[in-house]
C-alpha cells in the first residue's frame, strides 16, 4: 500500500499505483520514513503517530475507498517536529496521490548536481517547482531543455569511463554526434557503447533517456508528462552523480598508488 518512496519522494498529484490496496485501513502497516527535521537540522527517521482511519470525521470508519487520509509523522530524535501528508485513495482502490503536505515538498538540489548544472540550475529548480505543484507539462519542458543543452557535455564526460576495447568505436561515434543538432540522434549514436558502471542491473539510462525525450509534449497529458519529467530528472541525476563519483574514485586511486610508489622509491 503506502511506501517510503511514495511518502518521501512523490510530488503533489503524481499518481501512485501500488500492486494492491487493502480496502480496510486498519489492516494497513505503518512505515517509518527518512526526511529532514527542521529542529534537529539533519536527516532523521520519522514514525507515524496516528491511525490511518482516524480523522476528525471518521474516527472508527476503516473503509479506504474514496477517502482522504491525514497521516502524521513525528521525528524519532527530537519528538517535536511533525510532518503531515494528506493522501487520497480513489474509489476503485488502485491509485493513491498526495493532495497536500506540510511542510511543503522541498526544492532541494544535490551539491554535486548543482555544481555540474551550473547555468542550467535555474531551469532545473523551475522544473522542480512545476513538479511539486503537479504541473507535468511544465516540468517535462524544463527537464527536456536541460537534457538537450547538456547532452554534449555528458557524452564527452563519459569518454573517460569507456572500456578500452570500446574506446575507439565510442570516439568515432562521438565525432558523428557533432554533425547533428538533434539530441535523440546524438544519444542513439553512443547509447549502446555505454560502460557497465553506468548501466545498473543492465539497464541503459541513455536508452531510456532517448525514449523519454522522443515523447511529444503536445500529445501527452499533464499526468503522463509528470511521470516522464520524473524519469528524465532521475536519469540526468544518476548520470551526473555516477560520472562525478567515478572520477573521484579514479583520482583517489591514482593518488594512493602515487603515494605508495613514492614511498617505495625512497627506500
């Protein structure tokens, strides 16, 4: 039913379809969540302090269908700071979505991502604001624009991570990308040469990005664009963070090896 991901990460009015929804709220399991506590000034565990079926009007009614739930979570550490989420359960018991939360959905950007996005950060924040308010078409448009603007930089950054046996082919494909201005064509030229480190569980993020960017804005609903916007944001965030982490690891490895060699040469 309710999951950590839904409570912590879903924006307002983004529909969540769990595998099943029990029609009786008294049978729903409570889950802890991890979010920022404004009192502790750090990430903390929050525990749910009320019952799913307990609200001002339906204190003993456990029916879940067509119901707005008022969920309250209190910081486990300070026992003071509370987060509230208002969740709507639809009539057919197959969809949940947030219709409100307090404090509001945080517009937070990872520091590494912030640094890499640089001049695109303003548009990224605008996309987050649109997403937080359920404006899917607006969010999709901002994220798509960023993806198209930084794809050349991303593809060049990946060059350092390409396996040796694929490097020559990748460099040739990279040269071909400079002859087109169409982002989908650029991705299509190199997506199958992506290094294993950038393909978690065998999934190709550039392949998915290619597919998502191909979706037309004008033919899609706000709801569909909201889902696509979230996918583009997640893929961009993953690629940028993985590239940064891989470079940092390589730098640390080189530094450690150099230190060992220097010590050995002094003996």
